[in-house]
């Protein structure tokens, strides 16, 4: 009588580096679950996947959850200022029209960016959620990652921060029909200014 033996599966040796396939989600701790949930639902036009009195899971695409918010017992208030740890989370839109539409939609609801900057690789608008976490809404300014990387290599030694812009001025230029390439192009630093003058934290 033949006895079946379990087959042994070998872990394949990778041909190169094994990196994650994607960035899956972020988790936020809060003292006010409802306020945080409503802010992210509004800003990202997301939907609730699951919620109970302590946890809420949100998504805005085909991922089962992109953001989890937990009202965990004993969570302390955030201290003001930039501190060690995660600085911000960024969400990318498909094109400048979508980003400007979102800016206008949120402004109409009283949610405005505190920092608008053309980094070069991206055009970005930074917001603060109700707990003070920084959230970047952005578009990619180049068609490929290779082009963006090359821009960084050639320009970031001089200015790794970017150039400030006024969102209403960008909206006006967009609505006048200025070419998208021109709208996305990062200008040079103004005379007498340094990259640190472009910061708004």
C-alpha cells in the first residue's frame, strides 16, 4: 500500500529585489471619529466600508480600505508643530482639471489648502485634517516616473522644495485655456529667495 506524502513547495529565489506591489492603506488614531470620518469622506469623496463605535474603514477606489480611523481609548491630543514621524500623506489625481475641481469643491465647503506649491515632479495642495494631519492632493507633472526622476536629479540641488503658487491664479490660467504643459512647469526661484522661503509649515 502506497502512503501519500505531502509535497514540498519551495519558495522561489527572486531574480531581483522583492518590493511591495503597492502602498495599501494608512491608519489614523483620533479622539473624534465622526469628525475625522466626515472630513475624509468629503475631501476624498470616499465611502464607508465598515464602521462601529471605535473603528471606521474608508475607500475611494477598488481597494477594500484605503484609510482606517480608530477612536482608541487613551489617545492623546497632537502637540502643535512639526515633529518626528510621518509628515504627510499624498493622494494623486488624474490631471490638473480634477485637482482644480477638487480645490474649488472643497473651498466651497470651507476647506482650504494652507500650502500650494509646484514641487516640479508634482503640483500640490496641502490641507490639514481635523486632527492636524497633513494631507497632500497632487497631480504628476510628468508623463513618466523616469522624467520626474530626471527632473529631480537635475534641479533639486538648487531647489528641493518647489515654487509657491496661488490656487485662484492657477484656476484662472486653466480657464483661459493656457496649455497644460505651461501650467505644470515649475518656475525658477524668485531673485533673493531661497528654497526655505517656499515652505509653509
